[in-house]
C-alpha cells in the first residue's frame, strides 16, 4: 500500500505537468520555498513568499566571527533595498510563516574600527509592521534572535542594517582600505572596480571589506560579531585572495542576489593589465618603529595609529641608479626579545610612493647597539634590511597547541623570524593534525626568536601573533584567540 500511494502521487504530479503544458507552457513554475529566514517586500522587488524567484531572498545562517561557528538564531543577507519602500522579515517553518519586525532607528553601527554612520538598528520581535530605509542601496543585514540570551545587555534580539561601501585591502595599500573607484548597475547586478592596483610581489594577497573595519559588534562584551570582509572563494572572513604574479591589476567585485550563503551572491576577478613601473624613492622618508626601538636620542613614541613602541627616523635615501640606501645617523639601541619594522614615515604615502613597510616583524635576539641600513632595489621592487646585530645560533623548537576550538575543522600553523617570513610556507601555513586534542610541531634549525600563529586553515579564526618564542612552548589556542 505504501508503494502504491507514492506511485499514485507521482502520476498525479505528471498529470499536473501535462495540464500546464496544454495551457501553452507559459505558466510560471513557482519556487520551492525552503524553510528559513527571508527578506521580502516591495523594497526588495519580491512582494511576498508567493512571488516567483523569491528564493533569492533567503538569508544565510549567521556566523559569530568570534567563535567562527554558526550561531543559533543569527541570520545575514546582502540585499538591495529601495529607499522609502516597505520590507519585512519572514521565517518559514513548514506550513507556518512567522512575521518579524523592528522599529528601526538611525544609529552609528559599532565596529572594531571607526563606527559606521548611516546604519539602522532595532529590537526585533514578532509582528506584521513593515520597515523602510531612507536611501536606495546595497545593505548588509544582520539579524539575531538572541536565542542564548547573550545579547541581553545589548538590547536582546536585534537587527542591524548596514549600508555597504566596498573597498580593497592588502598588498596594494599595506592592508589599509581603498574605496572602489566606480560602480556599474544593470538588471540588479552591481559591479565595483579598482583600476591599476599595484601588487608588488608574486603571490601577493588581498581581501574585500565594506567599510574601513573588519567586523560589526552586536554584543557590548564584543563576544558576538559579524564579518564584513570577503576572502577566497567569496567566503565571508575567508582566507586571503592570492594573485600569483606581481604587476598592475584591475580588480572587480560583482553582486547578483542569490539564495543562502553570502558567497553565492558575489564573484570577483583580478586581471593583470601591466607591469609595475620603476619608482623614484629619492624623497621617500623611512623610519624604524616597534617596541624593540629603545628609548634614546632621536627616538619618540609612535604617533601613528599603530601606536607601537618608538619611532626612529632614517630620513631620505642616497640614490645610485635604481638602488636607494637609507642609513641610521649612528648606532641604534635595540631591545632583545622585541621586534621592529621599517616603514614610510607614520605609514603614510610619500608623494607617488604608497605607504609600505618591510613585511613581517624583524625580531631582535638580544640587546644591541647597531647601525641600520635599508636598501631598496627599485627595479625589482625588493627591500632588504641590515641591522648588524648578531643572530642567535639555530636551535630546534617544539611548539605545542592545546585547547583548540572544537569548531575548527582544520588547523594550520604559520610562523616567521627575522630572516624568514614564511617558516611554514605562505599563509595560512602548514596544515597539521590534531592528536589527542593537541598539535605538536617541531621547528628544526631555526634562528630564535620565532613568531607563530595557529589558525583555522585560513578560515578566519586565528590566535594572536605569538612572538618571542626561543624555547619549547605550549600555546593555549582558545585563551589566545584574536578577537579583532
């Protein structure tokens, strides 16, 4: 009887299909609307769940970027909203559809950088009242039902509606933020462009981010956050995007509304359009910066947004062909167990030279007074730093990671020291096995101190930079997670 019932249902479905074809084949086939959260209404172009194509309005399950795990009752969506028109949130649960609403107020949205202006915030609750935004544009919606009561101090169940302004950050700008140069709209598709972006080395990396920050805070304790970047494969908070060859690139990001995961609505292209022109560094001022720069004549507290130790000016270079050389005026006092970098003054652009630094921190093995020389080969775009200090002898160092978050599906280790920026390969480093709840990794013949980051194999979650490691060390991953 059970098989017969299924067969009769199948015959009935075939009959319905034939009937539709006999009516001319013009009857739209409605979407199969899955269970989940939706943003619908005239502001979206999809009036309700019965509108053809409404499945693209389905929201993604939200990820708490502090824990890197899906959060129960949290949902996200990038969507075009037309200003002055109404929209609602609907949750479909089988045959039941629950309406949600919020009394939206204009409010600066709290981030881990400069707070974002022009956004909306509201307490979310069941109800049929509709909502509106004032201006037409792309918005990032983060909705959280506060299922675990963690957001009680921040107003409880809430929705944040953030206006989206895309930028790039990475090798082209020293991981600062460059707003798009233009956008093109056509039939619901938006493309943002960045022309002639300089990627100064092979395997250079970058990401997209909306606004000059990384995350939106929902919780006053900063334990619940939503990601605002797009990385590899357009995954929110994913690994860096890599271009294999250095050069000048045209980069585009394209949005086309799609259902489900955030990545489904975005695509990108990085197209090499030329080689890098040889630069003139004649008027470029460099400086040392870091906690390894001791208090001394010529040193002063770092005035830049880095706020890292002292700065010590190297002034402008001496030029010989395409080789530029900066030298300290005398011997510089450096502090052992600390680190420093070489960068443009205050990490600012110097005329036509974009702000840059030498890359990974330069670790100092022991207290030393030494002359420092920086050499830039403009033809190759390569910089070397000679600090005259005597490095420590190579040693073997075993680093053990414990208390690894259960939601990390894979674990990788990334490491560097003063001479090798990639002791375990390019980011995210080397994938390692978890055995008996821990990772044990031995560095052989390395010059200490070394620095280490454990990460979710490039998935976004990682420890802080664990620096100054000169002997066997155990790292509690959960206790040292990077939260910003």
